[in-house]
C-alpha cells in the first residue's frame, strides 16, 4: 500500500537543493511537485506478549505448585505436573503467554496466593 505526502513550500526547496548537492544520489523522497510516494506503515501493531515464568525454590511443596498451575493457568493434572517438574529440574519454566495486563494479574495472583499459604514460590513475567 502507498500513501501520498504533500510537502510544504519550505520542505520542497530543501529537497531541491539536496538533489543538486548530491547529484549521484537521488533520494526516494524527491518527487515532482512536492508529492512523495512512500510505503504506508501498517496502522495497527499486534500487542506485545508476555511470558509468565515460575521459579524454583527449595521449600514450596510440589503439590502446592501443581495446585497453583491448575488453579491459575487452567492446566490439567498431567500438564501441571510436567511444568512443575520442569521448574524443579531446570530452575524455571514458562506457564503461559498473555497480554501485559493478564500476565501482570497472573503474577500477582500466584505471588499473593503463595504468600497467603506461607510459601516462597516466585512468579515473574518477561516480554515474549
Ligand atoms: N523444588 C521444590 C521442592 O523440591 C518444588 C518446586 C517446584 C518449587 C516448582 C517451586 O516453582 C517451583 N519441593
């Protein structure tokens, strides 16, 4: 897609001078009558995604982590157990990808719930 830009008188004369100064290089912007054609940038960017990450610690019981994963991330028992074991063995694992607000809410819910139950479990987020 293309868009047409109409330059002001001032911009027109600037472009004109520049063209003469650098005779071997004619910029894409130099066009007749102050009109330039350029590729239109897409107006809508898809919103950034964020990974919600669960971190390992030595104290939180495995069953509690599985419970968290099924309660807040709607994972079934098998998926929740797999992710819990991944965190346990690798140090961390991604529980899901969400838009900023949802990711922020999940992190808050997990950390609040863990504190309410006196567990040190930590949940964080990072740009995907
Ligand atoms: N490492 C913990 C244990 O041995 C289990 C655990 C798993 C803790 C995942 C946190 O995010 C975590 N009891």
